[in-house]
C-alpha cells in the first residue's frame, strides 16, 4: 500500500519535494546535486513546467521530526496541522524538514510567447529581444507532511517566499509580469492573476510546485485568497491548493474529492 501511495505522489509532484519524501522512505537514493526537476514535459499545457527549467545546485539536507514545536523551530515559523482529515487517513505524526538550498532557473521566453499566443493572451509586457535568462533562487526551509490511505493521499508543504537574484540586464518587474501571464494562461482573468501575484510573488512556485497542472481557479481558504490548480489527465486526476497566510505559504496536494481537500486546507491550526 505504501508503495502505491508514494507512486501516486511521485507522478503528481515531479519535484524536489517528491524526491525528498521518497528518499526519506528509502525508495530512492538522494545524492545527485545537479538533479533536474523541470520541465515536466509530459503535459503540453504545463506553463510553469515548460517555461521555467530548474536545476538544483545545492544538496537538500533534510531531517525527520515528530512534533510541531520542533518543526516550527527548524523552519522559523509556526507549523500548522489539519484538524480535519477524512475517514481512513491517520493523524499526522511526522514532519520532513528541508533546509534552505539553491536552484538555478532558466526562464525560456520563447516558450512563454508560444504558449501565450496559442491561448490568445497578449504578451506586450514581455521583451521581444530576450530569448532566455537565468535566475539564482534560494528556497527557505520547508515543512512537509504527508499521509495516505489507498487510493488517496495528501501532502502539505509550508514555507516562506524564496529569494532570488536576477541578471543586471533584466528588470525584476519582468518576472512579475511573466508570472501574471502564466496564471492567465491557466485560466485566471487578468484581475485575479494580478491580485494573486501581489500576495505570492513569482518565485513562490519554486517552493510550492504547480507542476503538471493545466487549469487555475481563485478560491478562499479560511478567509484568505488562494488558487486551486487541477490536472485534466483522466488517468491521474489530482489538484493543488496554494495560498498565503501571515507571510507563510501553504500548498496542499491531493487526489481527494474537491470538498474534502478544501475542508483539510481550511482546518489548518
């Protein structure tokens, strides 16, 4: 059963978060520092996976703890647990803590232009003389909790916004504009994309991966605005709920029914 749960999670989060959990459970070695996580390539409508190609340049050190107090001390902010879990899912007792680490991200504007054009989204704010560029990103410590009961799973990631350095020839506003256009590509209207990007800057998805998702919809989580990302793959239906509360970023990933996922997200205490 455990292998099935983590196989489902592996298909869903083809990111360092997935590798971290699998390594902790001894399913995969965790040694390669240059392991490339993006693009996912399997989903042609995965804007973030196709535009942002990410390479890990620092090893992710992780450890296991069993209390919210210890987890909170390790990440530097209060870690929360869901009060509500559907029947069949056991209480969460383990926290996987990843320390701060760095990525090199290549941003492919040619691909971004092609995807936006195919969706009929104007991209006048993007420069036409720049094909691609690289950004150095530092992801802060994160707390990851996971639970599953065949055939369902949930994974909750709690972290802070990554920091980043852009090349001198690139205006930082370009990254914000590109992020807003990405959310429009996934289905948000311009106002929703703008509001969401103001709360969670463009780099947040490097810590809360929206990979393999091809639609986005605004939602309220316990009074805070967020976004629901969904995959339309009939053989691998899943969703992610991403939101920010008091400076902390939250990502809940699950293949549970929508109403159950929302209940879990809204019950974090």
